[in-house]
């Protein structure tokens, strides 16, 4: 309650911290000594002053001279406080609040044996994990889940905005995470649908990363895609690896690099109004996720709040103190004798 009484309100650092809503009143402070100077010139020696023996006989001349300046100093202080209050000193703090219309995304990652092929470095799975992690870290307030699939599919992480947790789960994924062999693409899409069907988000997306060779599962991939479309879910399919079944080596022998089925992934994307991407190397895989990142942009809304706190009352309180002093001095013999 008595904080206004502190002398800190007159420190240079405190005055510099203020934002002055009406700074032009501050120029009036500079005019105060000029006004007193004009007053002295105008009055000059025209006023008759009564020299009282009592004053000069009992009080030293230096002290009476100090009394003569006391009243104008107090008046100057009073006017200064009024001008400071009129200038409206304020302290303003800004706060920015970012909100978004979040997108719900499920990343369905193939961890089958064929994802260990090395046409991407160090292999298909590790390359896919790396770009998926970068994709996750680039999102803002989107809920992201992770589904793994090989011969069967399951949810490794439900929809969450805890990206650090999600990345840590993804980092531990390898070809041994699911023991069942095969690639159940339709089942993976079905698990992703289960994660998203209860979502209230306006945008629901599955990013399916696979070599496209559907060899397992009881749910047909196209049927799963049609079900996703019924729930308003868009699927982006990413074919990882070259589309040739065999690759020639330098000694003219052939080595298998694992089959890739382009048709399945294209049809899934087409059924859900998504897009199909083919990542044949690490560079094109990164470019694929960059494209998806641009296609599924979160709508950010920024609100800036400016909190303003006025401090003019501090100087009004001080002005009242100086006003009381003025009235007190006017009521004493000091001012009356010196000015009469």
C-alpha cells in the first residue's frame, strides 16, 4: 500500500523503464525554472519587503536566505509531480499466445525384413526413421501417433503432442520389434484408422511408409483405404526403395533387393485423396517428407496481449504531500515575512 512512498520512483532507471502515454507533459518540467525566472524579473525590486529585526536578529542570514528559496522549491516539486502524473507513466508487458488447429497424424512404419535392404543408407528402415524423426520435430501442436507393422500391426505410441517421447520410441525401433514375418499393409491401415476414428480434428492423416509388398494380414489394403475414406482420413503413401526386384552387381551376378509393389500404395493414396511418393534414395526420401510437411500445414494463430499498468497515482500521492507542505508554509510566518 505504501510502495509509492519509496524514493525509487525518482531514480533515472525507473523513469527510463516507464512508457509515457502523454510524454508532452514532461516538457513542462523544463519550463518550471524558466517561469520562476520570469517571475523574478517581472517582480524585480518593485515589491516592498519588510525587514524584521526579529528575523535578522535571531536567525542567521544564511538560514533566512534558505527559507526564501524553500517555498519556490516546494511549489516546483508540486508542479513536477502533477506533470509526471499527467504524462501517464506505464509499464507495458507483451505476451504472445500461439494456437493452432492441430492435425492428427499417424505414422505407419514398415519394419519387415525387406526394410533392411541397403539401397538406402544405412538401410531402408534407418533412413525412414531418420526423416520421420525430423518430420515429427518440425510439427507444432499436432497430435502424432506411431504404428509399426510387419506380419502384424500394433500401436507403438498413441496420438500425443509429446514429441520427445515419440522420437525416443521411434529411435528404439528395429527389424526385431515385430517377430511375425511378412508385410500387412491393410492391417496397418486398419490400426491407424482405429487411432483416428474418434478424433475431432478437422484433418486426419496417415503417413504409410513401406516397400509396398503386401504379403500378410487379413484386411485387404484397398478395403482398408475405402474404410479410411469413409472416416475422412487421408493417406500419404511413401514407397521406400527401388521398384526393381533385382539389382545387378559389378561381377555380373544378381542379388535380390526385396520386392516393391507400386500399385498397392498408389491405389491406397488415390482412394483417400492422398498422394503417392517414391523415395529411391535418401535425398528423395527427405524431399518426400518435406512435401508432406508442406501439404499438411498447421494453421497457426498468434494473439498478442499487451498488459498495461499505470503508475500515475504514485506521483499524485507525492503531489499531495508537496501540496500540504505548500499550505503549511503559507500558514507560517516564514513565507509571509519573506514575501511581505
